[in-house]
C-alpha cells in the first residue's frame, strides 16, 4: 500500500505541475477569447490525456500492485493532494476565501473541472480494469 501512496503522490505532483502550466495558458489566452466554461472544456481533455499517460507510466515504473484497493489508494492519494493544493493555492496564492474556492465547484466551469479531477483520480483503477478485459 505504501507504494500506491508514493505513486499517487508523484502522480499528483506531475499532473499538478502540468495543470498549473495549462491553467495559466487557459486563463491568459483561452478565457479572454472563449469565456471560462469553453476554456475549461478545451483544457480538460488535454489534461486528462496527459494524466492517463502519466498514470500508466507511474504504475509501470513504480510497480503498483494490480489489486483494486492499491489502485484506488493511488487515485485517492492523488485526488486529495490535488484538492488540497488547489485550495491552498487559491487561498494563499490568489487571496480567495476558502468558501469562495469551494463555491467555485457549483459554477459550470467549476463542475467540469471537478468532474475532470474525479476522472483523474479513477484512472489508476480504470487502467487496471481495462487491462483485465480481453
């Protein structure tokens, strides 16, 4: 289980770094042209593709157990770290109140982003199930 937590932590770090870069591009370039919702809809498949590939690579490199509980642990670790980092960045980095950060998930663009984060968290388990299929 320790390996799954380590893999989840690294999964979070890599995807968070890429997401920070893509988020900056989205906010500075896409949002002014297309609006917040369309920009998130454009960004989400890109970050999910990158997340899928990173997840796949880490599972192999770190030899994460093929048990469902290990894969769920990896995804849950990454998800919890991602949500925590997002809240901390919003509050400390951008001066938003925690309530404001959380209410953002109720907006259309926030809901799309949260759905993408949930899918990101499920990728380790989805990859396990997908490998078991003939």
